[in-house]
């Protein structure tokens, strides 16, 4: 395996692992990730994907090209949407049944969270910030329907995944600049391992055991608390006067949701510390064992009235 192919496979593995972790919040253990494959230069980017399909893609922005595409069968998209909505999937629905408005919204949110996690993984591997445009989703009857719609790139990495029992595929469109950075980063890491080995031969195995997942622990993420939500007509919203009161879907003493990087990560109760600052007492973390919570888990949180711009849609 040459250095370029190895770098591309590492990028694909890291990105797919982060994407799977994001989706696992909703589908639990119903996710499996296959081995990344670097496609030939003349191969179609969606080689290996099953059709008809729902495809969601994001493009890299701020001076870089490329992006990520996630392809799933309509039945898989429906199962993922229903999992996010906390409802049972209609087993009698046709495989090609259209998603309703709520399911489309849920899929959009799931893909936004997944692609944000994938971009964070790419940033961690490259050692540079990678920003993405908002996800776009479309139905494809065949791979040809995507021609002219996807960002072209000289390198394509495809990773098979199973989500909620459905065969899916994560496709990375990688520009040359990323490959150069990846190869350089891997060379530098190899030099560090060799240096550590020379000083302490027993340290080599530990150095090689540093995975992309461990490096992701150092990536900064946005954390916020959501008090509640409501739905209202846009016309009513724009005519709401200053000082108006919007009723939310929770009582004052109900638990609140904790979001991390756009992902609903847990629940807890708001508390006041030092007599003036809001904080969150964490009571539940999704996807983690109960003993992972410290007895006095009180974490500072941004004020709920000022969530970041990428907070979940329909939030109040």
C-alpha cells in the first residue's frame, strides 16, 4: 500500500467512525462500518451504492474543494427518521415510499449532525479546520442522477455502512490539497514514533496505538442546553412584539436537553452556581453506561437563551 492510499484510507476510517458515532445516538448498536476503499480515478463516485436511494451531500467551504456524500435506501432513511422521532417504522410501507414532512426534517437533522461529526474528524486528521456548507438531500433513481450535482474531486474514498439494517455508503470526495496534508501528517507522525522508539523501545506500540478516535478527544465542540421547543406560523413569529411570551413544550421543573456539536447528548437539570451563573447537573448521557456519570456532575453550560447559530431547528 503506497503512502497516498494509506492516507486516504485513514481519512475514510476516521470520518466513518465519527459519522457512525453520531448516528448511534439514535439507532443504538444498529450500525456497522466496513473497510474504506479508494476508487479508481475513472470510477463513478457512487460505485457500489444501491438504488433507488436518498443521497445527502455537503461541500467543503472556505477555499477548499471536495465534500462528503451519504447514500441510503429509502427504507433506511425512513427507519433512521422514525428512530429520531421515537416512533415505530411502518413495516407495510413500500420501500420507495416518500418521506413525510416530519421524516424529512428528522433526516435533515440527522445528516447535519453526522456530517458535522465527519467534518470534525477530517479536521482532526488534517490538523486544520474544515468547514462545510448546509447539507443537501435528494432522491436518486440511479448513479447517473447525481452527475453534475456532486463536487468533483481527484480522489474518492467509499466506506460501506449498515444503519438500522439498511446498506448505506459514505463517500468522500477528496481534493489533492487534502492528500498532500494527510501524507505530510502521517510522515511526521511516523518520525515521532521512530524518535520515541529510539529513546524508549517499549514506547513504540503505545505510540502506534494512538487512533484517530483518541485524537478527536482534543477537538473543541459547542455545548448548549435547550429549554424547550414550540411550533408557530412564520407570519405569527415575525409579528411577535418585543416582550412577547412564547410558550414552550415543557414545564418549569422538567429536565432540559444537553446538545454537543448539534447532537442531543444527554439530559439534566439547571442549577445556579455562585449565586448568579447557570450550570447543568447531568442526569443522563445517551449511549453511555450509567456508571459513566460522576456523583456530582455539574458542568458549566452556555446560557440557554443564547445557543450557537447551528442549534437544532424549531428550537425556541
